[in-house]
C-alpha cells in the first residue's frame, strides 16, 4: 500500500513539473511573439499626418510628435521614411526630416508623384525635381536616379512604381530605379486597369497608342514589359472582371470587327460587331449583325 502511494505521489510530482515547464514555455513564446510584434511596429516608425488648430504636423504611430503642427499641408510620400514635404500658408514648401531639419535643399521644385485620383497616395521611392525646364528623379535619400532630361514625369495610373515619362512628344515608362522598361516611342501609354485582391496591380499591363499613316492604333505590352500585340488595332481593351491573373484576355478591333486574344494569340477571329464577357454566366458573348454567339 505504501509503495502505491509513493508511486502516485511520484506521478503527481512529475505531472506538476511538466505542467510548470509547459506554462513557462508558452509564456516565453507569447512574450517573444509580442516582443517581436512590438519591435516590428516601432521599427517601421510609421509617420502619420495629424491636425491641430487648423494646421498639420507629423507624429509617429506611437503618438510622438516629430514635426510641429504649423503647416497648412504636409505630404508624406512614404510613411516609413522621414521625408516630409511641408507647405506653409503662402504655398511655399520646405522638405524636412523627423528632426525638423531642412533637407534636399539642392533640388529645385521637388514634388511627390501622386498615384491616385482620390485619396492621396504617392510613389513611395521617388521624388520629381526640375532643372532648366526639364525633370528628373531622386530617391528619398537624395540620390539622383535619372537626370533632368524629360519634358514630363508622372505616376502611371493603375501601375504604382512605374513612371510615365515624356520626351520629344513621345512617351515611355521607367521603373522606380530609373530603368527604362518601355521605349520612349508611343503617343500614349496607360495601365490596363487589371487588379485583384491578392496580386493588386502587379499583373497590370500597358495599352500603348502609336500614330501611323492611316491613324492611331493600339497595341499591348504585358506586365513583364513584353510587347504581345503590335499597335495595329483600332480599339483595344482588357477584360477586367475575369479573375485570372496568369492570363491576359484582350478584345481588339481590326477593320471595324472585334476579336478576342489570350496572351497575344487569337482565340476568336475578328468578325464580330461586339464582344463582351458575362461574369455571371462565365461566357463570352459575341454579336453579329443578326445573331449572338456564346463561347465558354
């Protein structure tokens, strides 16, 4: 009987030790997780615009003020970088860092490149500067990315991180590192507007327009900057509501008739007055002068 009690006591002690070790282990994991999460949040040092008495300043995410609220407006191109374009009541601006020091004074007419039409969002890696009536790019550390050689630079709508540049009345595209990814030879370039919750605008391509002897024609360059349809279409549009980020479906018109293209290859010939994609039925509807045809 005594041996049984001893064994039970031994088992209870062992279980208690295991329980204590488990609790300590879980607590350490939880503490480490919280520590990393807190460090991550403060390491990012997110900067946020705030308002006080009709003026605006900048604070960190933890509430610490870094720029006094004394400006009429402030633009923060990248919330992880302490570069703030501060505008006073006379529409004059200065660029300061989180210590309140004026920076990038050697550049003329610096401006952030807005990427949206509504809520203010900006290119997060570059600023535009002017010199002798031309424009170039610098990064947020003040290093020149491209010299002032362009007539115009602006963010390409529906394509964050890509910059539309104009030179000698022709357009091309730079990436945020200053690399020319689309040759400066087109009369217009727009993002095709394709966007998904997971891919965002990374699979967005470019619809380019080129003037030829008989008028303007459209072509298509994919998200990897590869020309997949030459500029020979009277109209060109991407099917946006078909959620397939790996393939590009385009409706193009030649000689007044529309066809359908997948990744640059014809899958429906140009012989229809109209082509639409029905998202509810997941079919392509093609219209002739007399009939409607349906494709899966």
